[in-house]
């Protein structure tokens, strides 16, 4: 929902388009983009009610929804509305045994993650880092902690 983050995803080729639910009805926009069909696959990676509902509302009949976000509250699965869509829903924790493979792909330059690092500061500035990153200030995507400075 942060436009600057959506813009960065498009700019860096991570997404073809960034639909901001504050500016557009996302399920309707996806239907327009797909000639009324809906998304083949949706991914909920936040763990919030709003993005959960968007993922379910935006997927096409017979599509797949992946729930990766960590939810703090239970979510409602509207079976009376979703049964007709015949969708597949999968969820789970990140498979940690694939992390070395991802690190090797990043090291080899096959996956570029550099654009995500927008801020760097030493550990003694960590409280500021949490404030800036957590508060989505200064267009911060990721805050990297550097070695301690005296």
C-alpha cells in the first residue's frame, strides 16, 4: 500500500505493474487486465486481513493462492463464496533448506537484491533503524546494520 515500494518493484523488474489498493479496486483492475478472468496465482506475503482478502478476491476460478505472511489474528475463509471458484490454497513457512541456493544465486549475480538496501547504519543506530523501517519513512525498503562505530 506504499506507492514508493510498488514503484520500486516495477522499476527493478520484480513486478510488471503495481496496483495500490488505496488508489484502485485491485480485484477489478486485475480482471480488466486479464479480460475478466482474474489472476492465475496470487501471493499473500504480509499477514494482514486486507492483503489476505485481496489475494482471495483477485484469483481466477481454478487458480492458486499462496499464503506466506505471518498472521497474528485468525482469518475467515468465506466457504459460501469461495467454493464455486475451485481454488487451491497453500500456506507454510519458508523452506529454509533452500536459503544456501538463494545466496549462491545472489552471489552469482543471477538475482539482484541490491536495490532493496536503501539505508545503512551501525548497530548503535538500530532504534532509529526500527523507527525508519517500521514506520515506512524515508522510502526505506531495507535497513542494513553495519559494524559498530564509536
